[in-house]
C-alpha cells in the first residue's frame, strides 16, 4: 500500500490488486484495516474499487470529511480515469459507451445492455486506445458514472474483456487473480479547503505487461 496523499481530513492510497477495500464475508484483512493500522486512527470509506483492481482509493479521516466526499461521489463531480488492458481492440479505437445495467446479486455480476427497460441503471464512459503490443491493447477510460462492475461489464459487452477477468469473458485468469484494470487518476475537491486535488497512482511495478504498455500522459 503506497500513500499518495494525506492530511488531517483525508488519506489517498494506491491499492494493490487482490485486497478488498473494506471487510467482506471472506474475513480477510481489508485495505481499510491496513490503512487504519498504518496511520494509527480509524478511517471512513467514501468509495470502493473491486478486489482484483489496483489503484487510487480515497479515505476520509473525519465524519465531516466523509460526508462531503460522499456527496461529491454521489453527484458525480469526482473525475476518475482508469487504464485497462484487453486482448481485443475496440472498434472504433476512440469513443463513448452507454449501456443499461442489471445486477445479479447471486453471482455478484452486472450485465450491460444497449436497450433500456424498467429497473436498469444507465452508465456511460469514454475510452481511447493509448498503446499496444503484439497481443494486447492499452485503453484509457474516463468513467462518467459509478455502476457496479461498470468498466468490466461495458468492455465485455463490446467484445473487449479485460485481461484476467474471467468473470466477464476473459479466456484465462491472471496467476495472482488480479485483472488488468487500474484506477490511475482521480480528481476531486478537498473536503475542507475546497482546493482541487489531482492525484495519480503508479501502475503495479511487478507487472511486466503494465510496464510494457506505458501510457501517454
């Protein structure tokens, strides 16, 4: 766990893949547990990224800061940029995706549809192809909404499942059970000072594929 920023109101860390943001039914130590122990005080969860995903996670240090940050996430004023790796190239290589989501609670999985009906939640993102190797493509994703497994489900819906994401159609999992999705950049308003915060989480250093597909900043 790498600390990206902290002050009296908040803590931002770079989450490794494979750990849940908050305690779940597995009983395994969570990022919340580790971060609270690291700084020696309780923290408040204001948003989450999936267990197999790496990248930036924001915690609040006070109830007041937690409320302000939670409102920003709910009102979609937080800007979130992700990087993803897929074995397939989207067509076209630059575009916007709009889908309507149904969540299967039993499977802990969401499905993205191109048509709407009652009960489906609308989600959207923008993407661009930023790099490639002989087998893989690097996608930059600007997330406009925060639906359950949104990026994973939307990329799967266009035939571009994320590398390692067998739940959403990848042919093989990664050995460490991670997926190649990284919460790269996050921008929000500081809950106390109202200053604009823009933070970037380094890519997983041990992963040779991430290192080979260096993003354009």
